[in-house]
């Protein structure tokens, strides 16, 4: 059973790996991650400042989900949780740390690279593992192979995952989130370049979602007007006109509705790579949805929904890209 805390992390989708040399930077970095839209941090024990950094982030920036990484033993796990860490991450499969976390109701993501590691995690009742170092152990190809025998296991690949290859990992059904330091480059942290890190986080989130305009919706008074407008657009722009029950389409350029619908001027259809995470992101941002417009698939995952607000006279609906 995946906890609510873990589900919130997976809905964010990105887990920055943090190694701080100075705990005095912890609060500013945590605030930066929240502003940048990635309110989660795996603070490693690779430096002496790790424990104090966790405590400061938890105390001063309650909006962020803070976990401890590079945990090699039970004592470090105990210290991290006492400091406020909400999850523990180990670089390899450490049965003693996993058992302590389970016994103390603490979320744990143990490192795995082999079928034997995954079997050991399953035997202890875990649903999620870290896959580290991901690229060195076959990356996407290995995780795709794992999806057969370990169909119920989810993974968080880390190690060699970056902005250039993260979408390949996100395309896999068994990837719950991706982790790495590429969201918080060490050189930027050392320079205290918080605005630069915030902008980078926003850029990476944008790439993860892949928002793009799919078509414009045009409201018409009746079917005849819709037919005429769709026909003209199709003729000018060499598109195929198609008729559906409530609208005509001029290729992928425009949906011309046969009767007035949402939006004073019409609507904008925005496609995304990941509806589930996009909906979670908008919810965190306080953006409301028109709850009468949800369309979901057989598994209950959102496929289409309109935002509650109009922007410039247009309603906006979010739609899952075809895969």
C-alpha cells in the first residue's frame, strides 16, 4: 500500500537530490524549490550538514516534503526521522534499514539494481524501489524488462537521469518519479543562485508536462454556421473537415461547435504528457477545475477537464496527449 505521503511525491514526479555543505543554505534552497514548483527534497548524508539541513527545512519550510538520502544504517535513519524526515532513501538494498522503517511506519525507498534486490524488497512488502545507478545498469531498457516479472513494483530511477533523458523514464508505466541533482546543480547551490535554480525547476517541470496548444474551440450559434466556418478553415489551410455529434473539426486547427459552449469566445485545448501530474500541479497552485467536465479512462485517470476560470474570454481545457 502506497502511503499518502509517497503518493504526493509521485504526483510531483521529480525528486531533487540535495547535498549541502552549509546547513545555513537549507532554508533558502527549500523555499526556492517550493517557488519553482518542486516541493520535495532528498537531503543526503553525503556531507556533515545533512542532518541539520533536514531539520531546518522541516522547521522553516513546512510546504516541502523532506526526506533523507544516502542512508547506510539504522542510526542515520533514526536521526533523520527524529529531525523530521518523511521518507528514507538508501543507495543499495539495506535490509536492516528497511525493516526499521517498516517497524516504525516510515516510508522507505531502498536502492535496487537487480532482480534479486527487487525480490528482496517485495518479500518485505514494499511497492516502490529506487533504481540506482540507473544509467549504469541499463536505464530504460532494464526498467522495461523489470515490468514483466515485477509488474506491481514501481521505481524511482536516479543516477545518470537528467533533463535530456527524463521523458524516456516517464514514458514507462513502472516509473513513479525520477530523482537527481540536475534540478539543483551543485555550482548554482554553492553560488546561492536561488533565482536561477527556481527558473531551472520551472523549465524542467514545463518539459515534463510538455504543454502545447492542440486546437482552438470556436462557439457558433448553430450547426450551419459551424459547418461553414469549419469548411472555410479546412479549405484555406488544406485540412480535412470531420463532423462529430456536437462539432466540426478543421483538422487539428479548430473545433467548431454547433452551439454555444463554455467560454465567451470559445476554448483552448492544451495537451499534456501527463494529465495526472498536471492536475496535481494545478491543484497545488490553487487552480480550480470545472467539475462538470471531467472525462476519465477505465482506470479512473483523468483524460480531459476544463479549468474553472476564463482567460481572455476563452475557457481552457487540459487533455492527455495520445501515447
